[in-house]
């Protein structure tokens, strides 16, 4: 085989191809991101800020910085974490955070008076109002008595979606934490999540506290409790203490347990259809009928989404179906004496959703002449659920 010499010039009648020139790309200088000199203090203040407000009582506005600790309390939540700074003051937490967030290169924090803290950074100077230590007294945490882990955080976050902060009924306002599971309900739906950690019974935690623990961003390590409070300890020594509702959680198991359940996976397009039809439903109710999801009882007046494999003659609140989508992997639909109901199951979770209350006449019209008992819901949990 003859090897061609790459240096031989092309024939004279063939135009020479000029060599391709490549322009070297300028290498961008690496960005040097400035680190806020108050970064660790900002993280600490954000951690305790779950117990703070811009306005309110002194304890709701001002934190306690002393003995290398940052702590805050709002009478329900008490939150504390270690800090590097040797500060002794009770600054307005959210204003202090705002000022520290504006710092760049250098930083100094000076106590100008018992009422004022100064934050200086370059050309910026921020003055922060301070409260008194007499007003900002931090309750002691419950002693560490048991080891727990982040499975508890996962359970609290999962079920807290159903609790209603500030609800007059403590059952609806709380997350029940107990040995093995966490539970929450809003009166229309109920969730129970399996965390598998051994804990005392009947810990009724306010929703805000459950969310603060779940969203803390710190690994859980330990637990302590008393008759009226519970404390969650984290690996870095931080803690969140919460007051507990002094009530007994009702026997919810009748709501999510029944004989003869045969749950099946929902059709693939079920939740897509629910979200589409919900926007057309003036009352927010999704009706199941003859292979469609529809926005009204009467098919002639309804927007519809074709979907096979669902029972006929049921109706559920669209917002509840959407809310429960992460948990409804398998579902058993049922019409019982006290109303239509969906029993559902997911990864480490089970629950129940009550259907929409229809009169006997409405249901007869809905399913085309088929008589049925009046359905119901459990919007009034104490009265309507068979607890």
C-alpha cells in the first residue's frame, strides 16, 4: 500500500484550502464569591426565627444572645442553637438578620446601649433595637431521654399538610406523634405515616411546631418530654421545644381500617384529569361517572376528562385529591352508610378521604336512576366520624 505524503501540494488546478484558524477562547476568571462574614450567625438566627415575628409580644420579636447561644421563644416554640460570637444582647431578630444580610467584607457588632446594637460593615451601619433579658426568658429544654432520627422529621412533614394551624378543634390543629407513627387530619381526610421510632403516646404537637422540626435542616438525634412539652434535640446540640395540646387524640383507626379492602393502583392519568377538571368545577367537586371525571353532576352541563377504571357515582373535593396525590398509590373506593370514602396507601403511609355529601335524590339523579343511601362526610370530626 502506498502511503500518501501529507506535505504534497494539491494539483495546480485545485484551489488551495487555507488552513482553518481557531481562535483561542479566553478562559473566564473564576468567580470569587464573597462570603458574608456573618454567615454562621445568620444561619443560627434563621434557625431560631421560626419562633419570631416582626411585630408582636417582646418574646415574639426579640431573641436572647448570651453564653454563645442564640435562643428564641414565643410561648409555644422555644428554639436554641450555639453561636461562635460572644454576644450578650436581646436584639430584634428579624431586623438583626436583615442588617447582617447587608454585610460584605468587614463586620463589627457593638452594643451601644442596653436598647441598641450596631452592625457595621464598610460604609453600612445598621442600628438594631434590643429588648431586655427580663422580658426574654428562655424556658429550659426537656432533658434528652431517647435517641431518635430523621424518620420522625419525614413523618411530621408528610402528615402536617392536613393539620390546620390555629383550628379551634385541637385534633385538627395538631399532629399526633406516637410510637411508630404520626397522624393528622383536617376533618375531611386523615393521614398516618409510619416512622418506626419508639415514642411516648399521645404527643399532640401544634402544626407550626411540627413544620419547624421537619424543616429545621439539622439531623435529629434525641428526644425529651414532660406532661406539657416535648423537646427535639439535633446532632449539633441545637433543640426545638414545643408545648403540647393537653387533650386526648380520638381513636382514628376506625377511619382508616375496614374489612375487605382491595386497593388498586389509580389509572395513570387520574391526577392529570383531576387537575384539569378542577379548574372547571365551580364548587371544586370532581364527579366520577361512566368512564369520565366531570365538573358537574349532570353530564350535559359538565366539562369532562375520559378515564377508565373508576367506580361510578362518587364525588370528591378536587383540592383534597390534589393534596393527597403523593400518598395515593393504591386506592379502595367505597360507598358506606356514612358516605363515600377512599382508603389509600403509599410508601410508609395510609389514609382515608371522605367523599362529598349528596342527598338521596341527588345521588339518584347522578347515577341515572340507581337508588342509594345518603352519603356523608366527616367535616365535623367529633360528630360524624364513628370514633
